[in-house]
C-alpha cells in the first residue's frame, strides 16, 4: 500500500491556480449574462406597462367630447392608487389634421417613467385619431 502512494502524483499549485482562474472566468461570464437578462426584462416590463397606460389613455381621450381648440393638450399623472403605476406620467396632445377643422384630430401620447420618456417619438409613440361625433 505504501508503494501505491509513492507512485501517485498530486495536483501542483499551478494546476490549482489555473483551475480556479477558469472557474472565475466562467462565473463572471454567467453573472454578466444574468445582469444583462435582468436589465432586458426590466426594460421590457417598463415598455409593456407604458404601452398599456398609453392605450388606456387613448381610449379615455377618444371618449371625451370633441374639442376644436388648437392644439388641445393634457398633462396628467395616471391614478397611482387605483392602477398602481407609481412614477408614470402621461402627456397627451390632440391637434386638428386640417385647417379649418374638419372634425378629425390626431392624438399623440408620450409616457414617462420617473421623468424619462418610455414611449416617445419614433417607434414608441402611440398615435391615434379622434373623430367628432
């Protein structure tokens, strides 16, 4: 039995350090991927919430009486206690498409979260039209 132990070689310090280094690199890469995925989920949730708020506000504005003042603008904070949308604000602008007013308004909604635009110009603007009834 003593002979078997003399012929076996153990791990050297260099091999242990290399193994720990490789393990460290793998762990750092995994944590970086998890952080990126977490941020992407937060942004997607924020945009989905903003889109839901914008669509709700669009329906609210479309159901209001037609007002031909130019432009009609609303700044409002969504009702936090009812819907639980803490930190979200909405800017709504309704403007006539033609001059003189022919009974059609373009409605543009911008949603902000903690003061930063979530739905704004470009791909994230919610636009709709309101027709005088």
